[in-house]
C-alpha cells in the first residue's frame, strides 16, 4: 500500500473568506461564498459559489 487515498473517496467543502485593500475587490468581503472541491489524479478542481 502506498498511502495514497483513491480520489473517488476524497471530498472537500470550504467557506472562503476574502480580505483586500483594493476598492475594485471590496465587494468580495461583503458577500458569502461556499465551495466544493474534487481531487483528480493530478489536480484539484475547486468550485466556488456566491450565496445569494
């Protein structure tokens, strides 16, 4: 056994928070986001959604 978990048995959930001093991205601090990720053999796909 090599200690690596099969990607089909791994999942991620996240609540990203953004901090910026840029006026252009200030709106990110005032909104709620949730995310989910999938581990692929050579990568991780992260999908982020704004909660309305």
